[in-house]
């Protein structure tokens, strides 16, 4: 088939893109960097069909209208027979087609028009009006196509067609999702313009008194003749111009050239994790006094370095990186990007005290980085999970030779202006790390990275960076150990450790000239709300990583006490104790902040999502969350576990996480069970005694004064439902979300900790149910339903706003329980 001549039938829908000389805000986007007339959302009114290529063109094809971003896999049924397997979330892949018709004003025929995809999973191909534009196998990378040569203007419509092939699976070790799952944009510019990702803002000299800001700008001239003009860049903070500069230029026809400008800023507002101040560089191209293009780049002014003795220094101050790894899925929402859903995840992490995010193991959605800039996180941006050697049969290694350099460059070009990015990771646990070939590839990738961005260090997640055996990995070596080929290549500015926490204290022995970062740690396992006794014994599940697991619990549960870990990992407390003890250990990224779809270690089916998270798939914290909060925040913390519904006389353990106190006293029905204080490097205190129903009360004290009191009560039979939206007012923009926690309680409002009732939902007004979920890794209920079973007393329902202001009423019912309602206002 001649792809350039083959024209697919179209369903014509109208979309007019109106532009003015004023700054406009694309629908659903708040970020300052998007407030420009160049770029408009291209997400609405697409047609989609999940078919093979022959059926797609038939009159019987079942096209349906959708809005992007879209993940078709999350709409499917869970099954271990899907090609992705339980490691891929036990959800379907397949071959999907998207098409959209739109019109372009006749007055825009003198402009350049392009379409930008932030990410399509995976193997995408794109046509415009039957003309083939290209392909992109990598599902995590953004790309742009010029539509200008093939467009119709005025009343004649255009059709864009996208093929997405995610049928060859497994191609990932976790849930990938399928489809155009990130945002799509239509861009219009003058023929003389700053191209995509065409600026690079750096701050080579920074102090509290002044900063030098350097702005490198690429310009492209698509006119038939040379152009002369001026390039003006203004630095803006809080909507006020701080300083500006102007450069004259001459650029030849069909040429691309660059200009470097330097601008001084006095008394700069520095970006930090606690106070993430942001600036904008507003770049304007002027010809004959008229602005022909404007390009806005958000950036931050900060100074940082990794020190051999003091770890990570930000603006001259020592900062311990307290990070988490996160995969890209958004729990019950699947892989389809939603900015509010990402923001909620980051808010939950920030409340725990997290200050770092590793984008495991791929380039993230742009929205994540916009939010980490705004909210203050130390980001390790990662490019690849595999290089030449495969981890799964159909993974990116099949495309490595032809695409890795392009994908690497594009990731760094897109993201290098984000002040929240401090580290580039070129790979994760690649098998090549042990061979000379790994050293060669690592050196190549580091070279590419430094060519595009010389300002940030390069690392890789290695497991581990030194040669160890299964027997000696627990030792803290006094003599230097042989590094693996990648770690010893000299390509890395930071030595990245995946696990092997017992070897961290001897990092300076093994790598005396290269600073430390723990790229991936812990791999502790837990299921929210489930507890086993005794709690002070550590279980290793599975026994070995390379042996199928034959053990655990028949219902695939795992204790929520910090007592279960993988053989390559460590408990939460053991890991943090090492990091906090040594200044030269700059910090770590825990596996993981949130549970994620796929990879249900240590179990197989019927489990279909992970147990690694500190927070479950629905966004409900597990108990270890409060250990970190007590260590990482200054907020008063007192958390007691477990729940208080057990068999009379059963020997139970009670833990307390606390801070800002000297001791905790525990009472059962008013009778003291003793006063406990943390000893040595303890991170919790524990009591053990026979269960009696009633009220468990903990009191923390400092200098004899009460700091906090917390109670856990024995719950009666489940009787009522309670609804708590995370926000009761959201935007009527078709994108915003309210996450509503549904709690099953007894008659007195006490959480029923073992209630797993099926809860049914109904919505009235201008919103809809976007997703439901409970965090249960073994549930096979659809996330796209209108009912869902609770897990240990809790379930989540996500409400998506419509486009009309007004109230949305959500009702929840369950057999035998008193129903509940709540109202969410759309503005």
C-alpha cells in the first residue's frame, strides 16, 4: 500500500482554531508556560475504534467519540490470559485507531501548523489527509509533525489518523496502558519562529545577591528569503519584568540558527524544595517592529552540587533527598494523563515528607514535571528500562539500534528547562551493566546527555554497582570491591545503587571520587489494613528472585506491619536508618511511593497490581506512611496500628510511630499498658498483650506535657457509609476531578476495618463517575464501573467535572448500610 496516496474515509467534525494577538489559555491548562497563542488543546472530539486494519476501514467499524487522553486497556477485563500477563496488569493490549476532523481558518494559511503528541503507547503511525507523516515506536516520548504541506483551509475539512499498535506483548514489566494516553496539541507559528523545545535556560552563576541567567534560543526561518530583526528576552517573576536584553539577528532562508543571551538578576528568588520560586523567560522575535513569535520558558534559579562528603547541597545548604519511585499509571484511572490526578499523588507524597521523585523507568508526562517544578521535588528523570538486551520479549530493545539516540536527545531537549530535574538517569538495571558493552553504551548515552545538557549529573540504577555474591551482599566491605563495567566506566557522575543497602556505608571505599545516590531502595511489601502477628519477625517473600514463589498467604495478603520484604530489598525502617546516619549518602528513592498496576510481587494471579507502595492504588496510605511522616516532617505525628477488631484473648502487637515527643503511653479501656520510648535508632515502639475489645488510646508526651492523643476503637457491625471529597469545589472544565473517599463505619462512626461491602454510586448534575477502586491488588472488578467492593472499610470514587457550572450530587448505597450523599460544586 502506498501510504502517501491511500485516503481513509472520514467522519467530518467541526473544530475552529481562533487565535488573537493576546495571550490565551488552552482549556484545562493552568501552567504559565502554556499561556501563549502558539498552542491549543487538540484533545476533543476524536473517533476511536479497537480493530485490526481491515475492519477499521469497513462501514461496520464501531467508531465511538472520545476525548483524549485515552487509555483503552483500562477499559478491558482483567485476565491472566492477556498477552501482557499479570506483570503487565492482566489487561488487554491490541491495535487501535484514532481519527479527528477539523477545519483551519483561511487566514491561517500563511502560518506553520504542527501537531504535537506528548506520548502514544506504542508504535504509533500518523497520517494527515492521507499523507503519511511518520512513526514512533517509543510509547513514552513526545514528538511533533508538521501538517502545513498537506492542510486544507477554509471550509474544506482535514482528517488526522493515528494507528496505535500495542498488540505485541509483553513489552513492559509493568502496566503500560494503550493509546493516545497523553495530551495532544495543535501549534501555529509564523514561518520565522522558535521551534519545539527551542530554548535552553541555565543559571551558571548563582548567589543570594545576584544570578546570571543564560538563555540559548534557536530560531527557524521557513521563508524563501533571509530575515533581519531583533530577539528580545524578558525575565518575568510574579507577572513583573525583572530584566531584559535584546539581540540583533540575520537568518538565511530555510535555515536554523542560535543566539545566546545573558541577563543579570539582582536579589533572585531561589528555587528550593520548600520554596519553589519560578521565573519565566519570555522570548519575542520582532521583524520591522512587529512581534512575529513569542515563546515562554518557565525556569528556576538555583545552585546545587553533589559532594563526596556532604551529600546533596542545594543553594549551599545540605538537603537529604527523601524520594520515591513512581510508575506512570494513575491507579484506577489507568495510564491516561490527568493533571489533577498527578497533583493529588504529589500532594499525598509531600504531606508524608517526600522531596524527590524518580520517573521509573521512562520519560514522564510533561504535566508531572510542571507540577514538580511548582511543588518542589528533586527529580531524577529516567530514559530507559532496557538497552540492547531484552527484559521482555517485545520490549524497546527491538528498537534500540534505530531510535535510542533520537529518543534520548528528545527527552533531554524537552525537559532540560525544568528546575525540579537535578539528575539524568540513562538506564535501570540493564543486563549490560556487567559487560564491556554496558560500559560502551553507558559512555555513549552520557556523551549524548552532556551534549544536550552539560549542567546536570548523569547516573544509572545499578543492581548493585559492585560485584557481590548472594552470600556476601550483607557485608560492609572494608577493602575496595570491583565495580561492574558500567560503574567503572567513568561515564557516571553519580554512582546509583539499586538495593544492596548493607554496602552503602562503604561507598567512599569503593568509589572515593564519585558521589552517592540510592536510585532504588527498599522493596518492602504490604497490603493496606491487613495484619499478622507476631509483628517483629521479618519475612522474605519470595525467598529468591529467580525462584517462583511458593508460600505466603492463600488469599494473597501481606501484613501491613513493616515486616515483609523481597530478597533483594529491605524493610522501610532498615533502609532509612542507613541513609539518615551518613552525610555522604545524599539520599534515596524508595520502591515505591504508590502501588501500581502490574508486577504483583511476590504473587501471581489472582493478584494484578503491586504491593510495594507506601500508598495503595486508590491513594489510601498504608501504615509505613506515618513512619516516614514522623521522620521527615516537623508536623506532630502519633499513629497507632493495627485496628482493634480481634478475637478475645488473642495476643496482639501494637505499634506507635511518633515524633516531637519523649515517650508514648498506651491505655486499653483506661488501663495503662506501659510507657514506651524509642531506644537507639528505633523508629517505633511496641506493646504485646491479649486483646480485649474497647478503646485503645495512645498519649505522646514531651517534657511531661501531652503532645498528641490518638484512639482506635473496636468497631461494631458495619452500619453506615460516609463520603469525604478531597475537594468540594472543582472547575467546570471537563478535566478536573474530585476524589471521594467512601468509608464504611459502624453505628457510631468507627471505621469497620474488615468491611468489604459492594458500594453502588449514582451521580446527578454536571459530572460523571470517572473511576472506582479500593486498592485491593486481587480485585478483578472494573475501574470503569458504577460500583466497587471496599477493601477493609474503604473505597474510592473519582468524579470528573462536566463543562457547566452547578452542583453535582453523589450518592453511595450498599445493602444493609445507611446511604450517604455529598455535593461537589462545579465553578
